[in-house]
C-alpha cells in the first residue's frame, strides 16, 4: 500500500536551505519517492497559518517511506535543513483502492 510524506516547511535561511534541496531529492529517488507537490500555491483552510512550502512525496510502501527518512542519505540532507527551516514531516499510509 502506498505511503506519503506530508511536510509543511517555513524557511528561515534560504541560502542554508538550498543545501538541503540539493541533497534530499537523491535520497527520495533511492527509495522510489515521487514528488507530487512541492511549494506550489496553497491555502490553509483550518488549523495553523499557511506554511511557506507544502510538500507531498509518494512511496510504494510505508516501509519504503520510513526507510528513506531513516536513511543516512536523508539524515545528511536533513542536517542542512535543521537550522534553516521549521518543518513538520508526517508519514501516512494510503488507503486500499476501492
């Protein structure tokens, strides 16, 4: 069953954040991640204010999504993001097709 990373990101240091965006896609690709949404127009309808960036990445399975997040490749990329942005990342399993 497919799984999705859903991330809301507010960038505080664009120069430093660029090091993350240069590295993270390679980690996603290693685990079959496909970007479905990245930083396009968005509007919060409920809850917290609209983040600067919303990202949705699809994986073929929950296990692949977790493995990607826990991988050394992604953790190295994430290290460049930690002081450059506030991020919320959730991994959610999709539903079975009806």
